[in-house]
């Protein structure tokens, strides 16, 4: 019975490493920083979760700690990628020419406030 559990854990870990590989491949193939962030975040989140879950299946005494790590990854990866993409957009890193929609361009409140502050400092 232990051999079957180890095989299942190894297969789940292997699937996780496959998703991690796809995430790294996406970093090379995507045209701009925003697509790279999105590809890397989705694939690495799933890959890391599956890899850890496979290790948890193999080592049942670590399962509780691994579930805590999976929850942390599930929460922190999307938030950090959202912040990085927002910072990249704010710094002016351009979208690829193939991008169809730019929903952030309609959010001009931040730039208007920045201009007002700089005008007040000059006076």
C-alpha cells in the first residue's frame, strides 16, 4: 500500500513540475512583460501547489505544513503579480502592439493627482 501512495505522490509531483516547466517556457515565448507576468503566475502557482501536494502525499507527516504553504502560495502569488504588473504599467512599460484592450488607460485619476501635486510644488 505504501508503494501505491508513493507512486501517486510522485505522479502528482511530476505533473506539478510539468506546469512549472510550462511557466518557464511561457516566460520565454510571451511578447511583453504583462503577458509574462500572467503566464508565470498562473503556471507557477498551480505547479508549486501540485508539487507540494505530491510531496505531502508521499510524506503524510508533513501534510499539515504543506497545506499551509499551499494556502500561502494561493494567496500571495496572484497578489504579488498584480502589484508587479501595476508597477510596470505605472512606470510606462509599453504593451505589445498585438494587445487589443488596455483597461488601465481609462484610470487617469492617478496621473491627474500627480500633475496637480507637481503644479502646487512649482508655485
